[in-house]
C-alpha cells in the first residue's frame, strides 16, 4: 500500500476506523434484500468512500486527479465499446444461430477479448511497444522461432 510505503500507516488505521463501520452497515442494511442488496450497498459504499482515500493517497505522492483519471481513459473507452459489440453479437447474430449456452458464452468471451485487445493495441501503441520490447529483452528467442511464430512482426524484432 502507498500509505505504508510512505510511512503513513496511521492514515491506514484511521481509514479503517471509517471504512469498516460503513461497510458493516452496508452489509447489515443489504441483508434485508438478500445477496443482491448486500452487493449493491457494498458497491455504493465503496464508490462513496473511494474518492476520499484516493485524494489522500494522491496528495501523498503528488498525483493530480487529472493524471490519475487519464490512466484509465483507454481501458474505459474499450469497455464502453465492448458493450454494444457484445449486445449486437448476442441479440443479432447468436440469437439467429442455434448454439448451446456454453458455446455462446465462449464466443462472447472471445469476441469481447478480441475487441478489447484491438482497441488497446490501436489506442496505446507506446504501451504495446514497451511491452514487446520487454518481452524481447526478457526472452531472446532464436531467429527460427521468431519467424515460425510470427513474433518478428508482432513484437517488432529486428
């Protein structure tokens, strides 16, 4: 935890004194509506408390909210795009074909994964380039394997 790394375990302790009663209250209130109620109220409490602790942590490491949020923009964009892709796949394509539930689930997981990877590769070329550079340095594959598996093209090996 950043709090402990920065020598501020006291903040972590005080945070626990606030968060534990709030979470416990959410569980106790949510029980009236079963597992959905407990999960829903836990999410509400977590979302409500998150900005408080994140602001404290951001100040400790001199990180602005703008910088913090910008880290998640591409992943959020990809997640938002996946929703209509999977909706269309499920209701317009898989609906017309006769597949078992497990086959449909596998197809949708693979389609979601492929969509996410395509978007991230397109929008975060620098991150992907750094990843492949790290792979190249960590695993110096022989030329024969690079060519056989197409890694030469994918990883930008020279």
